[in-house]
C-alpha cells in the first residue's frame, strides 16, 4: 500500500511504526511542518520525509491525517484539487465530523474516521471506525491497518463520542483502577514496584481470559469466588462502596462533557 501520514506527531509516528513492523507499506510518506524531529525515518528505504503535503498526496493512495483540528480544514483545501478517485481519506482527528470533511472535498471520495487510543504506541489500541457512504466499500482497508496496531471495531458515526469516552478516556479510567490496586497492595505490605507489577499483570490476565475464552466477566468471577471466601467478601465490600456505580457515573459524566464541548 502507498500510504501518507499527514501531520506526523506522536500518533502519526506510532501508526508509521506499526505500518513498517507489519510490512503493510510499499511506500510511506511522512509530512510535518518541521521535519527535523523525524528526518531519521528517511533512513528506511520505503519512507520519504517531506514538508510538502501535495507531493505526499500525489504519491500515495491512502492518506492518514493526524493534525490539529484547527489545521485540518486548511490542509484539506490545500490538497483538494489533487485528490482523485484512487484516494482513501482516514482521519484520526477527534470531533471533526465526516460531513464537515465532505463540505470541503465532496462526497465522492471514501472518508473514514478513526478513533485510536494511546495504547497504539505499544500495538494495543482499541480503534473505532466509521465512514461516509462510499467509504463503506473501503473501510476494511482501515480495519486491516488498525488491526495491525491492536484491534478495531466499525461503529456508527453518532456513537463516536461515546466510543471516545469508553476507549480513549477509558485508558485513564483503567490506569486509575490499576493505581488503586497498587496502593492497596502497598497497604497490604508490598513495595510499590512489586504491587504495581502484580496489579498490572493481573489486569492483563483478566483481560486475556475474557478475550481468549470469549467469556463474560461474571463467569470468570464465579471461578474465583468460593462460599464465605475472601474474594466475595472483597467484591461485596467494593459494591457496597459503589464501585460499579462510580465507574458508570464517571463514564456518563465524561460523555455529557464531550457532548457539551461538541456544541461549542
């Protein structure tokens, strides 16, 4: 695949790294206003580093945009006359709706919105995807790209803000849960580094059980809890203190905030 990443900051570099590791590209253009920080990438024979967005567009078929929202429309106007029916637009820009992109470049080009999270830097992102009507025929290409950087799911565009809360903000929520487990471990007598390692790998194990067994959380909980045991005692105490309710309320609060921000 001939791919260009327009706006190669931290997210763009994470995507580039995944594309190279997974041998997804035949050529890769990386653009940035100040290319000094990414010039070393040009040592790869498949990679071209440039300030010239138009050059990157002309030499590529798949265009992944990872710029600031206030720069995106200007760049779309810059490249608009150079877009052809061979191109696929993939936007990673939060809150920039498809109809706004179409207002600049029209609806004859596949447009795909993607919402990865920061775990993309370690190849573990949960990336949500949606597209315009013509993009539905090409969204599998975006799925293949982001499945190489973790996992992906196709959703409706109306659900992208909720997905941002669950998957992108969700990274922070899970970090706070792991931090709380770590602090509890310290109180139980472990060194901070020991408690952190145990909490982190236990969280990884719990997730892996659900994914690899295609299981439900309650089914796996039942395997750990015994009558009058320590696990059910701890679970019930957490629920008495509002664990599940607090997490749900936090998600809803974040969702209300993102909706409020989108109206401004």
